[in-house]
């Protein structure tokens, strides 16, 4: 008996030791991942906050050597960048709101057990997850709808995300259908049931979907490139950032930024310093919001994993 107890204690000690070793390895690995992911952003931030002429010397890592906000002043003085920032914010707010409402309405309809074409419509949506028309048919469709160089091109094509519909429908399916039947017996019509019964109960999933839409709208630049690049008043911040980064290694080499530097006569900004400042301006808002809302993303992915 004593030998058995002694053996169990030895196993526990070995197990604890192995657990500790595993914890140390995991912590070291996570620190390594943290460093290699955070360092590029911290380096960009440091260069953007450093004097441009001093940055040319190099040797800046995660802390500015000669602190200045001149790079950001020049960024916000540019009318195109200010317009792009305004469009990105407006697009994110309005696009997310419309997306949530549209997704909720469609999900509510195909979740209704008394809807005769429920499975058929849900099946049609499922097909679009695997099959798409491609870029050219989509471009022709947008063109025929006269959405080229129109702000509505940011809102209408992305009005409904099929994946988000399934997330919301799974959540609504978890709500007892008897609640909707009881509301109908009390005299409520379908829209009243949706507005007064379903929506208040779906706040968690609405927040989740709203965040998905918001991140998608904020980071999107390709639709601007395809459908709205011919009109400066419709440009977005991510698209301007893409142009700056894309032109940095070409002969054009950020002509807009260089021209701005030349007008200052004194070389207080450089294409590199402005490029770093634009990168921070384009990414910082979503980086600030994301940690507070990450739990909703996790919850949203869990909801999407529910059967049906």
C-alpha cells in the first residue's frame, strides 16, 4: 500500500515538473510571438514620431530619437487624406448599420419555421458561399447598376454577408419559437415581432455582426480601387495608404509626398516619415477598438459553429 502511494506521489511530481516545463516553453513562445508581431508596428510608430531628417540616419527601433508631431501635422493638412479619413469613417458607420439591419431581416425570415421556402432560400444562400460569378461579372453588374464612382458602391454590394446570416439565424433558432407565437396571439404582426421581440433578444449577436462589418469596411480598399478610383472625393484612407506604400518603390516614389516636402523648403518631412504617419493613422483606430471588442469576435465564431 505504501509503495502504491509513494508511486503516485512520484508520478504527480513528475507531472508537475512536466507541466512547469510546458508552461515555460509556452510562455517563451508567446513572448517570442509578441515581439515579432509588435516590433514592426512599434518601429513604424517610432519613425512616424521622429524628426524626418534625423530618421534618415537610421538606427531607430521602438523609440523616437528626436520626438516631433510634424509628420502627423503634414498628413492632416492634406485635403485628400482628410477626405479619405472622413469617407472611411462614414462608410464604416453607415455600412455597418445597414449591414446589421439587412442581415437581421434576412436571418429572421429564414429562421421562421412557418416560412414555406425556408430551406430553399437557405440553400440558395449556401451556394453563394462556394460559387461566385468572378470579378468581371461583378464589375459589369456594378457598372450596369450605375454604381461606378458612386458612394453607394461601398454600401449596396456588401449589404448582406451570407456567413453573418447563418450566424444570426443560428442565434435566432436558439430562441423558443413559442415566444413569437405568443406575440402573434397578442396581436403583433411579423414586423412588430421582429422589432419588439427578436431584436432585443439578439443584442449579443448584433454586436458581433456589427463588429465584423465595421472591420471589413474599415480595412477595405480594393472596391475603391475598382469602382471609385476615378473620383478623388470618394477615396478612402486604406486606398490612399495602399497608393503610398505601392508607389514608394516606383519612379513616382510618392510624388504627392515629395511635392509636399519640397514646398517646405526645409526638409522637415520625407516620403518615409509621411508614409509611416499615414500607416499609423490608418491602423490606429481599429487597433484601439479591437481589444475591447475581441470577446464579441470570439463569441461570434462560437455562434457560427452551432449546428444548422
